[in-house]
């Protein structure tokens, strides 16, 4: 049944929350935020969460445990994970850990189209990004320190360790590229790139004809 539902970070996290304790959708969203997993899983839109829950339910990976009725709140359906859901979450988790997946975030797409901007504007944009990353890194360091002081086991914060490594690497890279642009170490000409593109196209055509 794991193959019936396309794996996703949100689907995996929903199964993880329900393995911890049965819950209704609003509580699932709360737990994801309380655990800080909203930094790595997009749970901002309740509609997306409901769609994932519906798919997991249709696939038999979760089931309805009970329906709660309270005068103060609308009727709430409480879900729990099934044995098939436990198997699926473990399968997905191992696949995600083992195999790098081709993903398409915005930043690399922007980098692939840099020729639409002049070097100075690119440098300014990267410098602004570096400032934002510096703030994010400081906030994350504070969170990691607080988590360590609280006695939280390291396995519970490995995603934050990974995020820190990625953010620090991106910060260093963006700062270095902005400096290269400003100091003239990174330059190009549209004419030279056009000649190169034409040569590459000719090589491709020749290879196809061979």
C-alpha cells in the first residue's frame, strides 16, 4: 500500500505523529509545529494537510479511531496509524535516507537564469540573501543551544544539525560569489556565451548525425 500513496515529507510526518499518538487534523498540525518540524515540512495550509490525510485514509495507512463531539468545537475525527502505515513510514524513511532525490527548489532555478541580471544587481541580491541567512543561522544556533541545555537527545535534533550545515555552506558560498562579482573575479560577456552556446549546439547536432 505504500506505493499507492506518493511519499512526501508531509505524509511521512503525519504518519510519524500518529504513531506517537492518535490525533485529529488540528492536533496533528499543532504537534508538527510544537516539535519544530514545520521548519522542514510545509504544514502552513490546513487544506494540504487534509488532502494528505484523505489519501492516507483511502490507502489504508491510517484509520478512524473515533469521532469527538464537544459543544465548544466542531465534530473532530481522530485518526490512528495502521500496521500498513507503520510499514509504509519505515519504507519511505529508508528510501529518503538512502537515495538522493532530484528536487527543484527556487534558488538553483534563479542561479540558472542569472544572465537576465547585471553583475552588480546579482551581487546586491546575494548580499541581501547572506544577511537573511546570517540571521537564520543565529536563530538556529540559539535553538540548538536551548535544545542541548534541555537535555533533548541528539537524535531529536539531527534535522536542525543538518539545516545548520546547509545554511552555513550557502552563507559562505553566497558571500564569496558576491565578493567575486564586486571585485571583478567573476565576469562574462554575452557575446562569448553566445559563441559557446552555438558551438555546443553544433557539437550536439554533429553527434546526432553520426
